[in-house]
C-alpha cells in the first residue's frame, strides 16, 4: 500500500520506556519514604543534645552556669524559626510520653538533656558556683558533649 | 503528672529560650535528613532521564557512534575532589571531639578548598564541552545534571564556610567541658548539631558524585 503512514514504527525501545516511566518514580518514592520512616521512627540521638551539667573545669575561671545568661527569647526563636515541636523527651520542660511519671521532677540526675531542667536543679539545690556535678549523677565526670558532634 | 513544685520555676523567657534551643537542635538533625531525601528526588529525576533516554534510544541518538563525550579526566578529577573533601572533613570531625578544634578547622579549610575547586572545574568543563546540549540524549542529560550538582556543591561549601567561622569563635575546651554560661552552651550545642547535619549531607553528596561519575563516564 502506498500512502502516508501516520503511526510509523521506529527503532525506539518503547516498552522499556513504559516500564521505566512507571517503575522508577514508584521505586524511588518507596525507597526514600521507607528510609525516612526508618530514620525517624527509630530511637536516635540528636548531636549536641547532651546533658548539661555544672562545669568542674576552671576554664575561663567563671565557675558555673549562669541562668541569667540565657539568650534573649527573640534571638532563640529567630534561630529556630524552621523548627517544629521538639521531639526530645520532655520537650525541655515537661515530661515526655516515654518518660516515667515524675521523671522530670526527679532532682538527682540530668538524663533528659534539658537545659531548663538542669537549671532547675542548679537553682533548686543551691549549688555553689564552683561545685561540680553530684557524685550520684551517673553521668558525672564524663564530658557532656563528647561524641555528640558525629553521626 | 509529676509534681513540678519540687523544682523552682524558671521565668517564661528562660523556659521559652530553652524550648526553642532544643527545637533548633532537633530541626538541624531532622532537616538534614529531609534535605537528603529532597536531593534524592531531585537527582532521581536526572537519573530517571538518563535511564529512560538510554533505554528508549530514539533513532539511535542516545549516544551516537561518533559522539564525543565529556572529558573523562576532568570528570574523574571532580569526583575525586568531592570525595576527598568529604573524607577530610569527616576525619577532622573525629578530632574536634577530642578538643582539637584547630585540627577540625584545618581539615574543614582543606575540605572547603577542595569542594570549591571541584565546583570550579565543573564549571570549566561545562563551558568547554565537545558537544552541544541537544546533540544527543546523553548530552541533554549531562548538561541538565551537572550545573545543578555544581550549584548544590557551591551552596554546601558556603555553609561549610559559615560553620568554620562559627567554630573559630568557640573555645576548644567547650567541646569536652560544659561551658560556663547557657549562652555559650547553646552556641556549642547548636554548632555541633549543625556540623553533624552538614557532615551527613556532604558525605551524601560525595556518594552522589561517585554515582554520577559512574553513569556519565562508565555506563553511558
């Protein structure tokens, strides 16, 4: 038959193109979504989010934490504009859902990594400015920020 | 609920500052992972185009027989520079935990130079390609992918420069001992969180560089 053939066949490997068009985005989405699910659902440690304790170091000769030196709320908020709700246990000031009842109020240890909690303890115990962490603190004597920067 | 009356209350301003500080730490961790996922989708689009056009091979124009590809020596150099930069920065990170802040600063500076050189070489390659963007399917994918990757590398290096400047202002002892004030403790912890997030992203980009090198210089 002589005439114009509109749907001319080419050497294109069209079936593979069909398959890739469906499979590649689907697999990519599944893999990334699954990876994110695993990353976020497993217990994880946020670097830098170590427990704060009163320093026993003579660095700078300044002795201890000074609650009055907390950054301005506006500056802190501006620096965390993109932040959502804290996922840390206790959210910094209250009990977390995974903490035992009363864990936040327990004054003997600093396990939550909460700055404000430690500040409560420091202020509540009337700690002397240069006094190191209490011996009963299981984390006492270990550098608070050790191993936090790598992950 | 616990009896919070045992602990003296902070002022609302202090409570809020502490809350947002912790939120900032968590957002650095979460954001870096989300960024990697986002970048994966972005690079996934180019990789899909690569395999789709290669598979389709319309009219044999994916990689024509007489087609001259990008300079492989230059491409290999760029990939190696990115990988070495990531390795050097990671090695420096292991030293900062031992209060050797200056060791990290040196490694970060080297990583910064390597990353910037890699981006500059990539730009040089793009302006001196032996083919036109529309000369083949491979050419179109290459010309689409590499500029994006270069811009991302440059953006990452800008962030590394910011981290270097932040790290210089922190005393080395602060990485192993509690700083004496909350303001300093906040600064150290946020730097650690930001540095960790950067390391994860930069290592990921090094892996991407290897993958792209394999695709464009070996698989095509």
